[in-house]
C-alpha cells in the first residue's frame, strides 16, 4: 500500500499573514522500494492556509484561494 506524507518544501515569511509559514507538499511513496520511481506530489498547502481563507480577498495558491499568485515563483 502506498504511503502519504506531508513534507515541508520551504519556510518563509508571509506578508499577508505577517508570520513565518511552512509550505508543504503531500507526497505519495510507492508501496515497495523502487529506485527508479520518485514520490509523486499530489497536493500543496500552507501551514496557515486556514487563516488566509478567513480574509476578504484571495491570498495565494498555497492557501487554495488564488491560483494566479505563487509566493515561491
């Protein structure tokens, strides 16, 4: 059975929240060890994404509210 894990991609300061946030990716690892198969990225999230979703305007793609703005780009 495959294994799902959230791993931090980067930590950075978010100017919209005013705090340090962790940007994470959900990785799916294969059931058995296979050296030629890297883990697959299935989702992204921000550690304070729920706080951003309470704002009146869209924030960024990591919070899931504004796919047009990526703070990592």
